[in-house]
């Protein structure tokens, strides 16, 4: 049976930005027997083609877009794509994933992977219209926000095209920058910076093909059963009703909701931050990615600032809200909007602001050093002001955009509360109440990541004495030192 009959396009697009040549090649059927999905394919090409100790921002670091055999089929939630490269934040393996509508379009255009190698000296965009592929000048897009770049690319090539782009943060190679398919983000680990180093502003793709499976009748029956199970699941209903933030109350009750830069594990205002509270006050409608019956995404409208965004999701509500002691939802929505526009990761930005607020609390940094911003716990205006500086890389933002690990080097003694592992800022689960996730953060190849393994429930222990809460960062650091691969 050929790979084409098993969900693959059996085609890899190789784009060399140095000599601006685009070529295609077949997948290796023997290798494919050993790999699982798009992640396996990306890991295989990165391992095969990267040079040990290469700088992540050098032309030697390949950047690989991948989809899996289910992408573009009738299986539920099958529109996601991944990007695989060496991370400028961690200097280790990075895979980052994104929903939206780019993944299945890439597959319909006929590609399982797009390998971007080398680097250009001038800004370029990659345009893929099924088998027609070319690079074009992107001078007029360089410097534009993700929204502007997306709009211009779609206007130029037509609405049938899907896009991924980087924002100004990716162009200036910030290690917290991501890439964006409309407002969907592959945010973690600095993937945007790698594309910025290659001077590739983005990709526009149109695909009109389809995906073949071995037994379409049985496949569709199985997909139908999966859809039915999702529709009948109470957990999925909660995800649909209250978005990913439906778990915020539970995580808080367990004492695992990192509060004020991980100083505590419960937030006294958690009831104001649950999915239910957001639904009642701010969410106007639900949207879903390609082939998704869940629609966990919510559109939120910040009335006083007059912006509507896809978000914020649980991790963003935690990072920009709870982790900074903030309940100002308008400030969180607007900060999320700025992150999307300039192309930075909301989890990292929320961590950075929380870290700065603890520096202020400990009198290790002054308002003057922060360009006059009064970064005290709970101050929503300070969140917006610092997010804008980070997103634009201006003023103190020039340092802050480098991430918590780099910032802490400038403030001796702050390493103990710089909440990061291998250079990646930590997500929304406190290891003190969910011990297994501490190990997961420490040994994950991606650094502090909540998407590696699922140890959360294995050691899940409700916190009994909130006042006795202590951070586990020294433990994490010791584990990290043991397991960390730095280059
Ligand atoms: S809408 Fe939510 S659940 Fe559905 S594919 Fe997108 S991210 Fe996943």
C-alpha cells in the first residue's frame, strides 16, 4: 500500500532561501514505518539535517512545517499543523503547534512537510498554489503587524489562500516570538525568531486537492463515532461552553494555580477569572478550527479599548491575569491583542510581567528603570504598558523581550524566582500541587511545557494549607541541571 493511500501526500517541499530554489522530494517509505505523525516527521528531518551546536538563528538551522496523516481527513480536529526547529529560547528541540486553517490547506496543496533552509538577505514570502511554488519579495510587508501582513497577503493572492506570518517581534528575532495563522498561534519557544533570522515573513498557500485513506468507508464510520463521542462528552461540553478556562476553578481548588509569579497556588479572585465569568461578561461567540466540533475558542470584546480578539484562552488568562494578580479583563484582552499583533507568546509575556512585578515587590527594580511604569501586583494598566514595550521591543522592552532567564541575569539574586526551565517560561500548573508536572517541566525537551506527557493527574494533590505554600523552583533547577541539554 502506498503512502498516498495512508493519509500522506508523499511529498516534501524543500525551500532553500540562500539560493532561492524550491524543489520537491518523496517521503522515504522505510523511514515512515518508524515515525508517528507530523511530530515524528519533523523530528526526523531536524535530526537528519541539522548541524550539532548550530546557532538557532543561523542559516544552518532548518525550519520545518509538518502535518500528519490525519490532517485534512474527516477525523475531528484534524486541521492542526506543527513547526519543528531548534529553539532560540532553549537551544533544544522545539515543536510548536497551531490550529486554524493552514494545516489542512498545506496538505490539500500536496505537502506533508515544508523544509525551509538557509537564509535570505532580503525579506521574502513563500507562495504555494498547489504544485506552483515561488518566493517573492516581501519588502513592503517587513515591519508590518501580523494582522496587516495577513490582510495584504490575502488581498494580493485571493481569499482562497491561507497564511502564516511573523510580526515585528519575529523580525527582530525575539526568543518569545511566534507565528500566526490569522489569530491562531504557534507561540512557544521562539519559532518566529527563526523565520525572522531567515528573513521569511510568511507563507501563503492554496490547496485544492484531497487526502486519501486506505478504507474510506470504515474511516468515515470511525470518524463519525469520534464526533458522536465528542458531542456526548460532558468535558467537551464544558470546553465548548466555557472554553479552555473551564478548568481554572478546578486548578485553583487543587492549589495548582500559580499566583503572583508562583508565590502562591491559589488566587483569591479566581471566581472572577473562570470561563463562566468570562462567558457572562466578555465572550460574544465561539469559533473552531478546521474540522473541529468542539469550538473551544471564544471571541472577546474589550469595550473600553474597542478591540475584539480570538481569546484569551486559559493559559493567557492565567499568565496575564492570575500570575500578575490582575482581574482587569479589559487589560488582559488588550494585552492579548498586542501580543497577537506584534507576534509574541502570551504565556511568556505574562511570565515576564509577573517576574518584573516580583522584582518591584522585592525593590530590585525601580519605576524609573521601567520607563515610569508602576508594575505593582494587580495593576492592569502596567500589564498593558509593559506588554506594549515587550511587543515593540522599545525602552525597557528591549531587555524584557529576551525572556525571564535573560532578564534575571541583570538582577543578581533574582534567579531563584525566575520561573523558567531551559529558558522557556513556565505554564499554568504549579508543581507543588501537581508534582508530576514538575518532573515533566524539568525533563521536557521543550523546557517548561504543559504539553509533554500527562503527569498532572497522577500526583494531583489538593493543597491543604495555603499559607504554607513554597515555590519549588530550586528543585526544578536541580532537576533541570541534571537533564538539560543546552546546545
Ligand atoms: S477549536 Fe479548540 S479544540 Fe478545536 S481544534 Fe481548535 S484549539 Fe483544538
